[in-house]
């Protein structure tokens, strides 16, 4: 139930408003006088309905005054003065809607519902922005090792610059999160932040994704599309896996860096977009330049402010605090109460090579949370691929781990009704890897034979 404040003298319109809005909303009435406006400034209400009929000579100024006092409260204006010029003035003064008299109860109810919905959406966006600021807060990023502390010290400095940033490091080391930290701690924080993964978009579509296209640019282009670079105007663009760009797209992107200008696919109008580029790659761009796979001139343009993110195996001091951080995040999403890990689990995590880095650690913990029925994660609910484990284990330990892996695969297959694709997703491995392990352990099921 929302509180709606109404400034209205006429008893007939008060009755109409009361009938239309109650009992869905709490309606507070006052007369059109100074006392009513003062009362409105002192009390909190979700929406305001103002009759400008009696004070049409100074109603617009009064509306402007209210907008200054209540910058986020939707103001709905009613008046028999329905001239276009008057409506435009009212909207410019801060009204979110203008309802001319005479109006029906249905019309005023629609105006209030729309205003409340828009306010709710705005509040939600503001909340998400605050949450996003928390997510990308530098102090919330775990850096327990010397190498990661050095990287974070560099990133903090880079955030205040407006130059191109290039982050290097293996897949899963946190480049995406840190690109957001750079943007949301920069002067562009209130402008758009657009992420583009060059490796996930087919080359035929990537040009349109980046630059947009005009209607008729190609067979399926039935309307004009604004590209991601244009959408990000004023903000930042995170170009993940920049090493995957084709040479043709590299040439076009070079112009973006040099002139901040481009044309849509199939168009001839030059579009200017004020953007900051944050690029990332897991490839060795120096080698790609030598091999002719990456333009040397583009390399010099993106390799301005460079920071390297070390792999998780080289910052083992971060593994335990990262594990607890990820556990809390995953448990909130899964609505489970798991408080921590047994010591042997942390030891197992620290002993593992983590080829997939933080992303693999997160997937491993998520699977463990799904399977765990106790308050702490037990080792039997931790699944890690055997080939990447350290090789200094005894034969009995390896045999025990092999049995555990097979049990984890069987549990996942059963939970997913023996659909291998879904089971692979649950386990955080590729369907091809699961198929390999199914054959390795001799796992069969009658349903698979029927589907062949």
C-alpha cells in the first residue's frame, strides 16, 4: 500500500479520488494552500496529486518548488486547463503525468499506478547501482599474496586514468571483475559499462555487435541496430579476449582507439563515441605480433597501461580467503547454510594446480554446496579432475580419489536423469570430458542405447 498525498479543494473530486484509490492506497487530502504544501514537505509519500485549477497563475512555479523539495517523488497534475502549452510547462516543471479534468476514476488510478511503478523501477536501479559499487569495491577484492597485492596496487592507479588498459593473464584469473573495478572507480562510473567477449561471438556477427548495422546491410538486417561501442558512449568498454579479433576487425578497431569514430556496418555516417577501452587477453600478444596474427600498430595502442594477473597456483595465499568468499556468495544464491570447509578440503584446494583459476575454484565450490548436507564442506563432496592433481600421491590415495570421482559422476548423472550434457554442466566440465570419463569408468545406462 502506497501513501498518496492529494492537494484538492473540490469535494466531488476528492470523492472521486477516494473511490478510485482506496483501499489499494492510503490517501491523504489537504487544501491548496501554504499549509498543505508545508505538510507535504515534512511527510514522506510515494506519489502526489496536485490540482492546479485554483492557482493557475502561480501553479507552475509552485510545481517547480515542489520538485526541488521532493526530487524523487512522482508529481501528477490535474487541471481543466488542457492547452498543449500548459501541459508542456507542467511537464517541464517536474510533473510525471498530466490528467485533464474532467477525468474518470480509472484514468487517475492508471496515472498513479504508472507513477508508482516507475518509482519502484528507479529505486531498484538505484539499489542495483549501489550493490554494483559494492561488488566492484577495491577493498572487497581479495589479494593476500605479494603478486596480487602488486597487481591491485597498479590497478588502483590505472582506474584514475582515462587511457587504454590491457590486462593479461590466464582464463579465470579475474580480469572481468577487475575491469568492472576499474570502471566503477573511475570518473566514468555513472556512465555505461559494456562487456564484449570476442571469443564467444562468431566472427561474422562480431562486427555488427561492435559497430552496429544499418537496415539492409545484410540479408537478415531488417532494422537498424546500435552497436555496443555506440551504446557505451561516455562510459567504458571491456573488450575481453582482444587477441581473438580478426585482422580486418583489428584495422577497424584501431580507428576507434585513434579517433573514437566508426561507421555502422552498411552505413556511411561517421559515429563518434566517447569511450574508454579496457582490454584483456589470455594470449601472448608479443608472439601474435611476431607471427602476424595481431597488428603491431594496434598492439602499441592497447599496450599503454598494462597489468598482469597471476594464476591462482602462483598465489596460494589467496586460495583460502577466496574459498570462503565464494562459499558465502554461492550459499546466498543457493539459500543454503554452510559455514566453511574441513581442514583437509582447504589442504586439497591448496594442493591443486587450478588450471581454470578462480572460475574453476568457484565451480568446484558450487558443486560441493549442491551435494553437501552438513554445515561444513567435506572432502567426499569435492570433485577435482585427477590429471591436474600433484603426482606425489601414494597408490592407495589415488585409488581412493578415483572411486570418489566415479561416485561424483554417477551422482551428477542420476541428478540430471542421465542426460550427459546437463551432468557435465553441473560438474563444471565439458561434455567431451564427461564422455571420456564415462568410458574410462565403464559407466553405462539403458537410456543411452535407446537414444543412439
